[in-house]
């Protein structure tokens, strides 16, 4: 029997090549040595994570929490995928007051370690004047915004926040939409906000992931190919494949067993992406990440052959490439209404109180072509030609970004001219941006 630890190490090292490439350009995970802590902290601070970055669990009959996101290491591959899949399919809040079995119980492992460490080094104290707000990232950001506003209200009632002074918020990715909803819709007293790689006007990656005619390898799998998500999933599969309860691999000596474990991990990832694409298409939050009115009036994400397609209706609800399933149409319409009517185009608060950090110069797929393809069939007595439409591979039109969110959307300005004086561009990938030394120094 081979050493399962060495197998898992090899898998993790393989999945970490991208991290090493990024580190060569940008220092990741190095907390700056600040000469001083923040001596006069003017108000408490809350951190709001991004999509998939809150751990999720279900309380069982014994009152214990059964974690399903990220997947636990203690199951065989098939059991682990089933547990995660069933957990993600659990009922989602429709109203903020709804009681559901799923609970958000902390941050995704290693996602924000260096950011949180830096905050504490600045002098903030966890659960005294600094809180982390995990949330069920499947639900609408409008609901999460209401829950964030309620969270702040509770801290005011507990005497930990002065209502007149309010709070500051640091958010990442979709946490920016949660923060905006809390302020604009529910009057949360948020004074200063740091937006890190927030998809203010959406991300085409969401369209590539949601559309049923675009393969998971073309769009959806990109949600899982960055650390720490990639590393954590690979570790889970490696642990599961070495579990004694996993009958998919027979115990053998030598390299054959090592190869079998690696193959099982790869196969499990493919199976997982197929299943997750289906279940993610039921999450309201995913539709709220679609490029919205403000994005699509200025920039197309789709071309019909060589014709650019502008506007929400023409992109999502009309023409041959539209969302066809009734539930998808309904969710997309609700999402577009939420983005335009409830969030609007501008960030809330005074412009000088918003620090906008956005990624640049990373290849970021933002465009796809719905193209007519011609096929020829030769048969007696004649040659037949047929044509059909299909999607091309997504590609970067030259806008770039952080590999998930295009630059203009994260800037909060589709014109390309910064709307906010405290805007900072940093080259780097989406999931690692919060932990970069440059990010921490700007904050």
C-alpha cells in the first residue's frame, strides 16, 4: 500500500501551480509590518465575504452541525459529493424571516487568513469591535443585505455600536452587493466601505456558468479553479479516495495505486462540476451576478456571429440564445430588477468614503459568440448542407480583470474613468486579492 500522504501532497502541489505564478508578481500572504496600530479606531468594523466563501452546515437532530460546504474529509468520494450536493439543494430563504435548515458558520478555510490577521494587528478585537458576517451565499443578496442590517442593529442594541457613529465594512466579491443592499434598502449605518473585487455590474462568468448550452468546462468550472477553493476540493477528494470506505480503488502497491488515486480525484472533480452546475442554477445570487443593465448598455457580452448584442432583454430574454426555462427567466428578471431598481449604478455614501480595489491585467473571459456553424453530409446521390447555431468558447475581449470580474465592473465605472477618488488597481487573481500585501496597505 502506498503512502496516501504523499499522494495528497502531490495533488495539492499540482493544484498550487497557479498560486506560485501569482506570487512571482504579487506578494501573497505577507502581512505588512505596520509601525503602528490604529490608535484611535473611530468605529467598529465588519467583514463581509464573497460568494462560496462562507462555510455552510445543517443542524442535525442532535443539535450538532453537519458541514457540507466545503465538503468534509471524512467521507468516501461518492458520499462526500452526495452530502455536498444535497446540502446545496436544501431550501433557500425567500424572505429574510424564513427559517431554513442551512446555517452560515464561518469563513471558507484559508480564504481570508491574512486579511483577518492584518485587521487584528491594526488593533481591532474580534467580537468586541470587529465581526465577521458569514451568510448563506445561495440566497438573494437583498436578503443577505437585510440580515446584515439586522446584525448591525443587534450590535447597536447590545451597546457595541453607537447608532450615530455607525460601522465600517470591508467586503470582497459578492459581499459588495450585500453591503450595498444593507445600506440602500435597509438603512444600515455603514459609514466607510472597502470594496475588494466586487462585481458591481456583474460578471460574464455567471452567464457562462448559468446558461445550459454552455458547457461546464467553458464557464462554470472557472469558479473552482482558484485557491483556496481548488486546493480544498482537491484535498477533500484526495482524503476521500484514500478512505477505507471508498470501494472505488483497490489496494495495490507501487505507482498504479498512486495513479488510481489521482484519476479518482480528477473524475470526482468532473462529476462534481456537472452536478454543481445544475444546482447552482437554482441560486438567486448567481443570477444577481449576471451583467446588468449598466453593464450591457455600454458593453456586450455576446455577439450573434459578428453583431454585438446590447441590453438585458436582447441578451437574456429574446432571440435564440435566451434563457428558455421558466424558472431561469423568472430568476434572471428578478435579479435584473434588484440590480437596477434597488442597488442602482452608484455606490452608496460619500465618494471619498469608498475605497474601491479592483484587479487588472489578468485574462478574464468576458465575451462569447453565438455562431452559425455549417456541416456537410455526403450521401448518394447528393451532398447535403445543414447549419446550426452554437456557442463559441468564451474569451477575453481585451478588458482583462482579476480572472473572475472584468476591470470595468469592479471599478464601478463602465466608462473606464474612475468614479471614486480612493480607487486602486492591483494585478492579481480574484480569490487572492484580499490577502495581497498591496491590498492590505491600501486599506
